[in-house]
């Protein structure tokens, strides 16, 4: 990996997926990630097997982000102002966070 792009990634051609494995403190710019990966492929000999993938082709690939081996799926933020950094699936029942406690809840 180059000094500018430190996020480990894996490309699966058959499913057109890119798996990103950032470390704590890494910054991912979702608007530029495909271009950054393309540049890394072109400039790093570790990725020679992917050098025939064009930047335009890479834009068709879907990115998945894993953190500490956990796929990040997103979620809805709790509508309670005192719980503003809790994310998960919203629950229709009354609960302390208004999030479904039977599903994962993340704190940002």
C-alpha cells in the first residue's frame, strides 16, 4: 500500500464487490474511494492482477466496509437528543432509545 492510501482492500471480480478493511482512525471519503482504489491498483505492484480494471469499470463495483471484522450496515440514529450517537434499527415500541433492543445497537 502506498503512504497516501493505507486502507486494506480486497476485490472480487465475479460479484463486482470491493471489501474495505480500515483501521481505527482511518478516513474513508465515499465520493473518492473508487478513484483512490484505482490509483492504488495502478501504482502498487501488489495489485498487478487487477491492473486491467479500468476506472470506469471500478465505479460499477459495490463497496463494503468492515471494522474489526464486522460488516458495517448503517442504521438510523435515535431520535432522542440525549441518545444522539446511538444507531440501530428503529423500534415502534417505547424504549429508552427508541431502537430495537433485539437487534444490534451501535454507539458512535
